[in-house]
C-alpha cells in the first residue's frame, strides 16, 4: 500500500498542473467552479447550468481558508490518493491477490486520460469525488450496505449527474442475484435522499442559462457518427490494456455472464458520454469495472510470469506521457502516438504469447476469479 501511494504521489507530480491563469484554460469549466467557490458559504445564482448544480467540490474548496487554487489542489491531491487507496481495497475485496490488485491499480494511476487529466485539471474536483463515490457505491451495493449507500448516493448527487446510473444498476444487481424481494424496499429508501438532493438542486438553485441535458445531447450526439469517437471511447481511453478483453474474450464473456449488472454499468457510462464532447475523460467512471476486468484477466492468464507484470507496469508508465499536458510534456504528438501505441502493442503481443502457451480454460478455472459464473 505504501508503494502504491508513493508511486501515485510521483505520478501526481509528473502530471503537473493546469495553467489556469491563461487562455483557453481560464475559460474552461473551472471558470464556473471558481465562481461557486468564491460565493461560499452562500450559493450563487450567477453560474450556467449544469455547473450551477455541481456544488459538492467547489463548495468544499470555497469553505477552506485558502486561496481557491490552493484549496482545489489540496483537495484534488487528497481525493486522488483516497481514490487510489479505495480502488486497491475494492480489488482486494473482490477477491484478488495483492500483487494483481496493486498492478491493476497502478495501471489506472498511469492512465493519462482517466486519472492524469483529473489531477492536472485540479479544478475538476467533482470528477474525482464522483469516482470515489462510485467505487464506494458499488462496494456497498455488492455488500448490501444500504445506510452507506444512501449517504454516498446523496453526496454524489450534489457532485455530478453520473451517479444516477446507479439506479438501474442497483435494480439489475438485485434482480440478477434474486434479492429484489428481500432488499428492494431497503434499496428504494437508500436512493430517495439522493434523488431528493438531485431534484432540490435543480429546483432551488438559480442559473444564468446554459444547456439542459436534452440540449447537451442534441449538440453532442452527432459525434457518434465519427469513427474517431469510438476509437477514443473504447480504445484510447484505456491504453495500453485496451485489447486485453478481446485477446482473452472467453474470460471476458464469462466475467460479464456472471456480472450482468456491471455490463449494464459500462453501457450506461458509454451512453453518458453522448452528452458531451470530451471522449476519454467522460469514460472515467467506467474505470472501476474496466480495471476490475483487467485484474481478473491478469489473475487468470498473466499473473504467473513476474516478467509480464513488469512489462505491463512499464507499458502503462510509458503510455502515461503525452505532448498536451504534464510537467514534462513530450516534444511531439508523434512521440505520444508512438509511446501509446507501442505500449499497447507490447502488452497485446505478450498476452497473445501467453494465450498460445496456456492450457485450455475450463469453467472451473474461470470460476476461481469470476464470482457468479456458476449461478
């Protein structure tokens, strides 16, 4: 755990900080969030929607007796370290072995899109807080801890709209596990405070225009016709391990056959990206399921050779660098492409080599690491 936190701290340093004082960055989403923080402990009505309703992170930053940039950065670093620790323990509780849980969590930390961007743009505090809440909510759901679920769901509803996907995911989990009759009422009661928070913010907090959800969808949805969009959503977002679920497709299918509610979770995250123009960053909430799957695949197929673990970690680190952001940005976009695609190629070839040398998979082998497979 100490090693994980030290590596995370090092990556936080390498990801650097957004130059928030100059354009075009000063006009990004952070402009609206800084307005909310400046008004705390009051609530301003001079912010556009949907930012006006995302109070959790900016309000916390505004309450700290620090300059807003320092407050945001302090909270972002704290949230990033907490997210990494929670992810590691979530994987351990699946259960997965500590070395595999560590490696999968490190691969997430090395992901420049899903983790690095949110550290670099440290005013996007809501994004990290939302990821923390989703990890805790999935853990609470699988353990049927409804009081904890209710508390975190209510907090998350004051951050980002993404948390609403947990409504159908919770229903799907209860149906899949045949628990709806026993726990349906408790689940409903756990959701009500969060729904009340979500609706109250939109009814009581004023705003100065902006786009509603349907307007955002109408504006951004045409991007779905572009092949580049799908490459970025499904490939670039998860470099360098993007192709592992395809290489080990039988294990991937078995995993989701035993966890259909997680497949629904991923599908809803994908749908949520249709409301904005960012691609990789909007896939960030999918990380906990994707890296859980990657951890299961590593445990099942790639855990034995220690050299392969080092290869995966090294490829992840190499793919973390890019030319757009970072304390030491690469001098050329072509170098970014070469490192990212080269890392993915190394990981994919190693996986294919392992697949050729592995004995045939059996349901008993898969069931060791895919809970629910034999249900």
